[in-house]
């Protein structure tokens, strides 16, 4: 562009900062890279972007960080963004499990992917400062056969208040369009609908300072590194350097169990004292709108669904089939189903069919995996994702750019 965009506000270093919070597989890493390119190549700004995610990739928490500043000022800070001007939360389940709201202020614009109304979401998740934008990015992505990250990109552009939509569309054409030219129209539609359909509510009030302090205190409980140095030392000295104790676990404001680990009290050598913890992952947040439905009258108990499922969803138990003893399919453990729909394609009799999850608030023939789960299991609302790019039985091809 001829003239660089003027940033509406910056922090004490002269930077405009963006943070994306997501689950692996929803495309936040790509979205962060695109926003970085948007600033440098289209808005005439100095730009920095990088991501943080675990080795599991899909299903693990993902953070993307972007910094912009005027092109006359050098970018000399490359640490994670702690006080974002623009915060994108790609899945609402993250709020109750992780401190994704850390660092928000009255100047923050928060974009939340949720089917809830904006006022309901603010009350449900205790967001009382900044400006909240809500949209059902999953439904929009399903409608236009795009991806959640493209819909969220449009919403982020809208919430910023200064990024031209035309620039974001040009960015999509030059990135996604070149790699997947037959998907560009679907993705452009996703960006436009994300821009148009996000609802806004300004939450800043005279009590915002008190609310911000409450959020800050909650975040510090979850993250001891956010405490002042003297406080961290005092806390560390009161603990042992051995493995985590019961006193180090607590329930956050949403009832989720969290653990306070730091460099002083974490097990030496990176020991994992919660082995087998993936069994407690509730994979339902990673589904993207579709689930398999079981029709037992058509089932021949061949076991192909069980052999193709990577997550022990199907519960085969001893029973009677055709007047003989056999292992009989008793139903699905939907807590471990990530919605890949491989079972639907491999079933030879049509006993498993694809359906919209919103049509089944109560899952038929749901059966929890009792061999793996105790009665009082505390689920963690994150898990692997259903966008399969290899080894898939689906006739449609799912790629990073959308559905072919």
C-alpha cells in the first residue's frame, strides 16, 4: 500500500500486540503467520509473529503471538505477548481450562468463538472489561466449507477497527489461493462472514479496574511466573523440589483442577508424574460439527469400526449375536470421539452414519469406556482434532485450506 496504516494505540514500547489462543488443528498457527504477513506486506508496518505449541500438535494448546509497530521503529521484543490489544480465542472450552484471558484490559478487543450470545458469554466466562466480540465460527465454517481460522481472521479484522477487509482478502488470495486455488472462494466467503457476523459488546465500566485485578489474581494463581520476583521466591522456598504435592493443586474459578509448577519445584529431568493422562482428555471440543450415529439394528458386529478408530470409542462387550456368544457393539464413548468419521466410511452395512452434532444434544447409544475411566474422572476440555490430512477413509479430502 502507498501509505502505512496508522496504529490506533500501542503499549509503552510503541507496539500493537495480538495473541491467539487455540487448540491444535483449528488453524491458529497459520492464522498467526497470515496476520504477521498482513502487517509487513500489506499494512506497511514492522511485524513479528511466532507460535508456541506442544509436540502433539493436534489437540494440544496453541498460542500465536503477533507484534506490529510503525516502520520507523525497530521491533526489539520477541517474548510472548502478555497484554494483548487484540485477543482471539478459537475455542470457548479453553477459558475454563487455561488462563487464556490473562492480561486483558479496558483497551483489549476479545474475539470469542462461541454459539452463545455476546452478553451470555460475558457473564458465563466472567469477562467484564474490554470489548467482547462473539461469533459461531464453527457453524459459519460448516456453512461455507471454509476453516475456523479463516472465519476468525475476518472477525479479528472487524474487531481491530483499523485493518481494511480488502487487505485481508488480498492476503488470502496470495497465500491460501496460490496453494489451494479451488478453495479460495470458500475461504474468502469465510473471511467475509466472520467480518459481518461477529456481535460486539463494550464491557468497560467504572468497576473495570476491580474486575481486571480479580482476573489478574486468578491468572497469577494459575501462573506463578506472573508474580513479582520476591513473591515467586517466597513461594518456591516454601515448597520442596520434589514432585508435585496435593497442596500445589487447586480448583480455578471454573472448577477445573490446575497445577502450579515452576522451574524450582518441577520434577528434575522432565519427569511426567501424570502418566496416562490422555485418557482424561474430553475430545468433544475438537469435533467440527459432525458425529457418527450408531444404528444397532444394522450392525453385524464385524469390528471394522473398532479397528479403524484411533481412540477406543467403540465399546464391544461379551453378548449374544445370532444366538451365539460374541463380542457385541454396545455403543460409543463420545467423550473420546474426535469426529474424524473414519468409522462411517469403513462400516459395510451403514450401521454408522454421519450427522450434525447440534441435532443430537443427547447422544443415542452413548456408553462410557469403563475399562479406562473411573467414575469421578475430571475431563480436560481439549484433545485431538478431526481435520485428517493423511490415512483417512473419507471420500472428501480435508486439507489445511478447507474441504476438497
